[in-house]
C-alpha cells in the first residue's frame, strides 16, 4: 500500500506541488504563531520569584503651609522621626503583617532604576540591571526567597545587620556565563550609581519584572539605606495577614485622618497590588489575547482552506473510491488511503518548513526567550505543535468529504462518471 501511495502521489505531482507549496507556507506561519504563544505561556506560567497576594501600595504625602494642620517647617531629623513613627503606627495595626519602603522598587512598576557593578575579578561593563533601594523588610512583604534556601525573614535580617551589603539575583550575570552567584558571596563590589563599595551578602531567586517578562529581565540587586534616609524613598508597601484582607482599604482610609498621622505626614491613598498588576499588564494581556484570537482565526481559515482543497480532491476520487469498494476495500482501508495522501505531502514538506523556520531564528524574527532566539528543545516543540495542528486540519479536512463520498452507492458513482 505504501508503494502504491508513493507512486500515486508522484504521478499526480502537478496537482500535489501546489498543495505542497500551500502546506509549506501554512506550516511556517503556524510555527511562528506557535513559537510566540509557546514562549509567552512558558513565561507566564513560570515562577515569578515574588508574591503580591495581600499586598498594598500606600500613598503618603506631607502637608504644606496652606493646611490648618501644618506642623511647621521641620529639619531632616524631625521629618525622619515622623516618617519612622508613621511606619510604626502601620506595623502596630493587627491586620498588617509587614511594612517596607522602597525607591522605584515594587513589582508591576513602570518606573525603575538601573546600576552597573564591578568587582576585582569581574566587571559588568555596560550591562544594565535593576536596582532596588529598599528597607530590609521589603523581602518579607513580597516573599522573596534566597537562592541557597534563605527565607524572606533571613534575607531581611542580612540587610538589617549588614548595612553595607546587598543582595543580587542569582542570574544577574548569566549573560556572561555565570549562572549562579554563590562563588561571589563575600566579595566587594563597586556600585556605579553611588560609587559605594558594597559586599555581596546573599543571592536571591530571580524576581521577574512582571508576569510577561522572563528571567532574562530579572537581573536585579537589592540594597538598603539608613532609616534616617527613608525620607528619600518614595514608596510604602505593606503585606496584610491572609485572613484579615476584607475591607482593608476602607478601614485604613477611615482611620487615616485620625490615628495614622505623624507630623506633616498623612496617608493619601491605598491601592491593592491586584489592581496595580491589572493596570500594568493591560497592554500585555491585550497583545496575548489578540494573538490567541488571531491564531484561532488563522487556524479556522487554514482549516476551511484545507477542507475545500481536500473536499475537491476527494470529490474527484469518488469513482476511484467506488471501484475500491466494489473490489472489497473496507471503509478503514479507504480512509487510510485518502488521509495518507495529504499527510504524506505534509511529511515531505516539513523538512523544508523546518529549514525556513531555522532561518527565521537566525534572522532573529521570532520571539526572544532565555537570552536567545533559538533553543533546540523549544524549536522542536514548536515544530511538532505546528505539524500536529496541520496534521489534524488535514485529517478533518479529508475525513468529512471522504465519509460523504463513501456513502455514495458504487453503481451510482460509476454511472455518473
């Protein structure tokens, strides 16, 4: 049967070559779409390295001299004392578990700061990575874990007890072939942003920028400053206890004018990180949704196109099917023969489609992921996904008209011929 199938396919090469070109183009398009969706789903479902459940961003401001409650012009020490007292008031609330501050540090944030670091044995050169200036409890608020198993509480104590130290993501220098930072713990690094010398105290599990950026965009460092300098930070975040999240924003804003005032500092707003996440990723969500809709629309059009193509091909073979039935061929025999023709052509064009796909990766026209445009496992997976979808489309595009053709009586089909 296989020999006859190859012979028939070769004899009908003029018709089959156009079908092969069609399948080749569609296979490349399906691979490109599969690659985009595969990488984005892989990124979205991979560990984020942080947790924003039950977390809130608290907006705070200082009164000016136009307010009747203005406490007068205060020096740095007085302002610092008032801010620390505000943090203390928040920490004493029974529903709040942890309080922290930062400068362009929280997640799902469009604002950020960058830095370059160098040590006596390694220089990052012009390579940019994220710099988070925070208070020590930042790791506890967002549940950041150490790369060597340190808990968020242990990382916070490291920062608190070693003010001239910093933490770095375990993949910070992966672009330079350094996959883990454990060998650099205890080394002194010079910060280009502040010209300070800091000691690497620990590495943490890479904390991604958001749900749609991969670990390649998670190269970052965390360091702290003296409590007296918290007045230069611009963010206040809290983690609420899991069972005390109900009406937290309403209750906090209700108490803010009376019990949560310190000097000129007052709480102006509270925003859930669920809302911050949704706002930050709105465009990403829309893009991925549009790609899914586009892929579904493309798949439907391809299916209808293949259905029409194979319907026409199968209708031309109605007399041939009738003769096979008259000679004792079973329905399964005919199904296998008709479906195998399309699947054979797809199998023959797949190596050519793979070569084109490989060329697209070399031209860097597909999705950037894990620091590269080409990964053997990813490439093969997406190729198999595209091939599988095409094979299913050919199957359903063939089996429907083939079933209809086989329901035609052999005598009638031959009489019409």
